[in-house]
């Protein structure tokens, strides 16, 4: 056990502070039965969170409410409701720039209303966490499960992790702070789950005791100094390069965009450690039929894998746990035996299929099939996946 794990230091709520490794990998756990929103509360309870800003929008309203309860119980430093989703994300930025470990939640139209803030988050290198409980965004109004909104977030400069179930949500949302706050990373992180399928579904989850928590965030290890009483808002005004030269402005912004993306890439080894790999593989290792999925679509792909096994057909599932950084090497290795790669998704545009196709372009001869896709709240029964597999394999026979 590390020295940090043996300390008796307490945070402001009286919890013993421990390392992330101890909290995630060593601390004894007990089984509970909770929804995703309840599990998120339990995770934040163990994260020594300085600030949380909320705004209600289904299906994350309950999660925001429960984090508010943590404030009332003394586990969150400050908590308040923004005037709208755009305001929330702006206020999150202010909290994080001031050196606070900050978390918020959103869903669907709330994500889109706040969209301008997310590249600003990454550009200012704040290590805040957004827990995204994805839902439909189209008109006529829907609150049904759908993860189309993730496609809007792919190029914001934020890290994006995707949890399949409540257990992964608990573990990921704790690890997320630790990875985002690494000095050589220090960019925001989005922990995504499929709304309702995870946020409102009650599942078994193994939780450590709630009398331990992460050490506080130290903003003075950040690549940019926090804005405090001794440091004015220098992130924006210290060198007004826009007023000096267009060329300097262009060069500065271009290099900064590359640096933000490089920072996301530098998160790989930390994510591999805390998530036990960027991608998880189940099934027959030499299978020619491969499913690549994330979130609850990966759960349905596993069900299809089991049914195909009963039919004597080999297949395997590659579950991507991170989307940014995208696990290129892991995907290539996991699909090297593939003849067919199916990418089941809960959205109409097939954003993950595009990512998979781009990643494997020129490196794999497998046929990438972006189906089945369901959208607007439709379910993805195993029969729909099996139908796509059997029809395509029969055509190629």
C-alpha cells in the first residue's frame, strides 16, 4: 500500500483521503442495488468535489438533484443552479479556472444549448468533468434514449469515455477526475452513458465504503495557473496577441489546438491503467465476425455473441471504453482476424461506424457494416443484430 493510502488525513467532510488506486482497486467493496443516477451520487461522494453547477433536463435531472443532496450533506464544497444550460457550462468554467474540482451533468438539448462552452473548456485547459446522460435531440420533442449528441462533442477537444453500465459509471467518473487533472493532460473529460438505459435502470454495483475519498485537486500543478486573489485572469489577457498581429494570432491558436489534442492523446497510459484498457474484448479471439460498440449497444452485442455461439458461429465483441482518445491500436489488434465488423449504434448517423472506418482505413480488409442502427428511443433487440449478421454473412458466402 502506498504512503498516501496509509495517511490519516481527512478532507472537509471528515473522509479519509486515499489514492485513486486504493479507492478503485484495493478498497473492500460491498454489493448495492442502484440506478445510474444514484451511483453517480455515490461516486461524487468519494471525489472531494469542490463545486457543482446544475440545471434540470431529463434524464440527468435526478443526478443533478442527488449531487445537490451531497452539498446539503457536506460532501460538495459549493452547489448552485444555473439560469440555463449555457450559463451552467460557463459557470463550471469559472469554478474550474479558479482551481475548483468541478462536475456537472447534462442531456440532449441541454448539451446543444451549451455547445459553445465545450471547446472553450478545452482551450482554457480546465480539468472539469461533464457526466453526459445521452438522449434524443430531434424535433418533435423526444426524451427517449439516443446518443446522436455524442457526435457533436467529438471534436471539442474534450476527452470522452463511455460507460456501459452503472458499475462502469461509478469507476469511470472517479478515475475521470484523476486523469483529467494530470499535469501533462489537464483537459476536460466527458463521461457518457446512455440515458434511461443506465441513468434510470437499477443494477447491482460494488461500492467501497463512503468514509474514504480522493485527495483534493491541486490547481497549482496545472499547466496554467488558477485565477485567484494573486493571479488576475491572465488566461485570456496576459498577452493580447490578437491586437499585435494576425499572423501571431493564427499561429497561436493553431498551435494551441494541436496542443489540446496532444494532451488528450497523452491521457492514454493513465486511462489504460485506471480503466484496465481502452477496449475490452469478449468472445472467440479468432472470430471472423466482430462487433465494435460502446455503451449499452455493447451489452446487446454481447447478447448477440452468446446467441451466435449457441448456433455454432464464432464471434467476438470489442467494447470501446474511450472515444477520445480513440483506441486505434487496440481496435486494429482486436479486429485482425475479422472478415465482417458490425457496429451497432443508438443513433441515426452512425458516428461510431465513421470512427471505426477511419481508424481501420488502409489497415484492414474487413468489411465494416454500420448496422443495426436504432434511433429516437427504439430498442435494439438481439434479433435485429442477428438478422444483420446472418444476412451479410450469407451474401458473402
